[in-house]
């Protein structure tokens, strides 16, 4: 009986590995690696949002200066040097 | 040599001041439809991303039918971040084609192709065609059963064109059927021929945009226009959108990495319910609408001829739309554009669901 159960379980596990071979893993399977990847993705988005805020602030400042008209160079401006 | 000296060294040899003056004085119109201007910039950004990720993948990919599939599995499973670069390349390509379609349709509906911008339309349209061929050639490089069957169907479809069909089919396949020779051929297209043509056409397209300036929709052309400097105003806005697009591509690549099927076997039967890539679905679905034989003629051949005529008409729209070139509103071509768009979307959805 023990032998039959052992043989059946062996066949079952072998078949399982065969099924598993059908699908090729395209993403790291180790939980720790997965955690690091999702963690990095969250940090990446924080960095993107931060950069967008900085560029937006810079753009607002440029538009404010353009509205005031002090961004244009004056002709024949005396140079100090 | 410090930075100032290096700067002086270059300025003594090249007129950077002129270049700076040029960028400072370049103005772009700002209006309610300006959002469509960004689609061109997004496409350019995605093309750049494709070039970078493609170069990285080319270091490890083996373009030989016996090793191609295995080399991709090794890139994905064994190389550090290999899965990520392959996924970025896949999603970058998908998004580039989506944005290109949006860019083409926005150009069509805003009549930006009208005189004197006909060559802008032609160069852009050829770029769209090349991008689709990029997709098809890249798809076969996987050398899995789905890609193999899809390329067999696509090249077989081209073979139905009268007179030149068989030549195109044989030229693409490198023989009678899809074999290892087709893989080598598609690899050459994907990494050398198409990138060279693309770079040339992008250069021409950008030069033409600089030469003609941004197009303003007909409805706003006669109204007083507000303009903003390209640098830094529009450039910074472009940068923000590029960052968002990069975020989307990276997120999609991480959460939905593309699958790899079983290795292609030329002798095995075609897998059931095989479908081409989404941008070919409307063609695939149209072919299904036609019966095998129409008045004694091959139905598939008639379908391919009709589809080719439809695409050719779309390509030559700037020459047919006389009203827009005279500066008059042309509702007929707006409706034609809408019909093309609805047909494409409906057929793609049906093809996806069926």
C-alpha cells in the first residue's frame, strides 16, 4: 500500500512540474524580489510626481516673469564691464 | 579645463548664440485644441525609449530560429532586470502605436494636413506604417507559436494582393513559408532597415514642422492668436507629459509583463483561436466578413484590394480635400475621418471579443 501511495504521489508531483513548465515565468517569483519591485515602483512614482511639481513651479515662475515683461532683453543696455 | 573654458572653446568654433536665439524666438500658438500638439512629442519620446530598450535587448537576443526563443527566456528569467527591459520594450511599442493612431486622427480631424503641410501628413503616415511593421517584425522575434501563426497569416494576406502579392510574400518570408530565414529577415528589418528609415523620416517630419510651424485649426485661423515661446514654456509642458508617459509605461511593464508562449514548431497545426496583435484586428475582422468566393473570384483577394484602396485613400486625403486647402470648412472629410475611426474601433473591439 505504501508503495502504491508513494508511486502515485511521485506521478502526481511529476505531472505538476510538467504543467508548471507550460507557463514561462515572466516576473520574479521570489516574494522578497516582488516586494522590492513594487516598493521601487512606488518610490519611482513619488519621484515622478516630485519632478512634475518642481517643473510646474518653475513654469509658473517663468509665466509670471513673462507676464511682467521683464524677461525681454533691452537693446543698447549699458554693460558694466 | 574648467567649464567656462570648455564653453569658450566650443563657442569659438560653433555659433551657439544663434541656436539659442532661434529656440528663444520660436513661438507656438496656444488655443483650446493645443492638447493634440503633445501627441507628436509623446510619440517621439516613446520612439526614443524603444531605441534604448531595443539596444539593450539586442545585446542578448540570438536571431537564429533554434536559439531565439531560448534566448528570450534567458533574458527574462536569468538576466538582472531582463524581464523589465523586455516588458518596457513591449509596452513602449503598444503605447507608441496607440499614440501614433491618436496623432494621425487628430491631424485628420483638425485638418492639419491642408496646404502647405501635405508632406507632413505623408511622412507621418509612412511612419505609422513603418511602426506597424516594426510591431509585426518584433513580434516574430519571440519565435513562439502565436507569433509564428500571426506572421504566417499576415504575410499570407499580403500574398493575396494581385500582381505584386506573391513577390511581397516571398520577399517578407524569404521563401515559400515562414521559416528560420523569415526570422533572420525580420531581425534585419527590425534592428537595422526600419530604424534607419524611421530616423530619416522623423528627421524630415521634425524639419517640416519647424519649417511650416504648428498648424492652427481652420475654425481658429482667422481669430487673433495668442502665442507662447516653445522654449521654455512648451518644452516644460512636454517634459511633464513625458514623465507621466514614462510612469505609465513603467507601471504597465511591472504589473503586466508580456507572456511567452511555447516555441514555434513549423510542422505543428495552428493553435486554436489565434489572433493577431490589436492593431491588425480590424483587418483580420474585415477579412472574416468576406465570403470565400465572390462571383467566381477569390473573396480574400477582393477584401485585400478593398482594404488597400481604403488605406491608399486615407493616405492621399490631403490631395482630395480641396476645400480645406482653400481655407474653407470641409465637413465631408471630417465625416470620412469619423467613419474611419468608428470602423477601426468597432472592428477592433469585435475582433478582440470574438
